[in-house]
């Protein structure tokens, strides 16, 4: 049963549109997981005078990122495609850089995550354009909510870093 056609789900969109949108969703999923892991990394390793506030903020943002992973993957499946199957696939698709430094200043953590979320917003806008071109209102609607959530993360990270 290794034939992925056995997982195909009927959909109103053309095969080309479904494939293009599903690939975009799977790539977005890799990016979201990358930002999630980076946010948890910073949550676990933040230090300094504002530790508690930053620790809680980063945990809240990580939870929000994790919460959209299943809907992203399930939307790709609803389109009749497959999605991420491994860490290796995730690593090959992600467009967001990891951070494995031993120490990162808290304000640099906030700035880096702000930039990562801005990148996610840009990628979501690009995928939204593909959805619009192909009449995929359902995926576009989900993306609009996720863009708004990312905008909020950017806002909170910006204001918190400004105070730092």
C-alpha cells in the first residue's frame, strides 16, 4: 500500500491546483514546525531580568504555533495530497533558519522570532495568492486566520523587545 494514490481525496479543484496548494501547505507546515521548535528553544533557554514574562510569552506563542500544525496538515489531506512524514522531509522543506547557539540574548530571541513570524506571514500571503488564483476559498480562509495570529505574535514580540 505504498501507492499514495490510495490516499487521494476527491476535491473540486483541478489536480494541478490541489498539488500546488498542498505543496505550499506542506512547506508552510515545515516552516511552522521550525518556528515552533525555535520558540520552545528560546522558551527553555531565556534568562535575565524579564525571565518570567518572556518565558510565559514564548510558551504561549509556541502553543499557538503548534495549534495550527494539525489544521495545516489536514487541509493538505483534504485536498487529496499527503503531507510531512519525517523530520528529514521537514528539514529539506523549511525556509526558516534554525538557531542552535549556546546563548542568545533575550532581546535577540524576540527580534529573531519577530522576523521569523514576519517570514511566515509572507509565505502565507504567497500561498493565499495561489488559493485566490485557483478558487480555493477554504484554504484562503484558514490562511487569513493564521496571518492574523502571526500578526499578533509579531506585535507582541515587537512591543516586548521595545521595552527591553
